[in-house]
C-alpha cells in the first residue's frame, strides 16, 4: 500500500466524526429554529390542533431529542432527507436535480480562478516591481475589494443589457446547446471566480517570488537551462504548495457564493433552491441543501489534501 493511499484512508476515517458533527449541528439548529415542520406542512390549510399533533406523532417530532437525532442519521444513511412541505416531494429528488448546476457553476468558476491566478501570479513574479507587476497588483487588489454580487450586477448591466453579448439570466442545458450553456454560465462563473482569482494571484505571486530567490534556481539558470524550463518544471511545482491550501478554503467560498450568484442570474441550482425554501418556510429543503453543501465542501477539501500530498513529497514522507 502506497504512502498516499494510507494517508488517504486516514483522512477518510477522520471524515466520519466530522460529518456526524456537521449533521448534529444542522439538526440542532433546525430543531431550535422558529419554523415548525408540522405548521410548515399544513401551511395555508388551517389545520386543527389534533391534525398537528397527529403529524408530529407520526413523524417522531414528539420523541426525545437523542432519539430524533438517531432517526435522522439513520434516514440520511438510507438517502432520505425528508419531504418538502411545499411540493410534498422527497427532498433528495429536489437536491439531485439542483446539484448538477451548482457543481457546474462552482467548478467552472474554480477553473477560471485557477487559470487567471496562475497566469497573473507567475507573470507578476517574473516581472516583479516592473510595470506588469504593478498593473496586476492594482487589478488584483481591486478584485479582492469587489464583492461577487456587485460584479454580477455590473456585468449584467454592461455586458448583457448594454452590449447584448450574454443573456441576463436563465439556464440552457449543455445537452441541448453547448453554446447556449456557455453563454448562460460565463457571467455567473466570472462573477463568482474573480474575487477568488484576485486573492490567489497575490498568493501565487508571493510563492513564486520566494521560490525564484532560492539558490537552486540561480544554479539551474546559470548552468544554461532556459528560465521557462526552470519555472515550468521546478519553480511552479514547489511554489504551488501554499496556494493549494488556500484553494481548498476558497472552494467553500465558491459554494457559498453560488447561493447569491444563482439567485441574481435566475439559475435553478442549490442556491436558488435554498433561497426559495427559506422564503416559503420549507425546513426540510433548507436542511437538505445545507447538508449537501457541507458534504461537498468536506469532499473537495479531501481532494485538495491529496493534491497537497502529491506535490509535496517531504510532507508525504513525514506523515506516511
């Protein structure tokens, strides 16, 4: 068994108590909220006290809290997230319908952020303290200060309304039209990714500068190796260790930011599903969306940990 596989199994084992803790936190928050599942189920129907009592008894809402938590975990393990009070449909069906779009938006935004930060950060490091570095520094600081929702509104106004290059909202399935899908996802992905790209650019620039100042780089270039080969083969691999760690945390921002961005662009993803559930008082759907998003964040950080080990053999050998 390789060192990476052993470490991966250890990380997966740690996810079990972590996910149980997340489930417990969400369970307690929802149970102590002002939203009553029974009232939400009968909303607009003027139920009698007897009907409310029968509903609570049938769904275990009168059981002690530890029993309800155990039942809740058991239902989750069987893929049951409850039933929507608004549509009477299983929550898992609504989540699995909305999740693909959110994943598309998140990973498209992540890809844009990674490409922009690598290009900007490496360029700024190579031309440090010169004009390209100064321009990239100003642009990145502006991007850090600009909220995603503000960028989204500006893009809608200038790129969609004034210039007509992109639609103002809506979603096209890539199976129906890839070009239409790309047009509907470009502005949301840019609005979501630009603040992350701006932050990562500064981190990549600092890491590459530190690596370029090391002796092995000067020795390699002095021995006749082209600078682009040294940067591509050695500098980038060593310099990307710290940005990878930050990238794992920024994925959480992308998942959370998708809630606002999907609402602005009328994308039927997890964010819009949760906003609609909050407005309509549908606690089961809110609970399902939060748990799914938290699980996604945990899994993505597990992937980032594995990548971190792959690019950092010293850490891999030390923890094996």
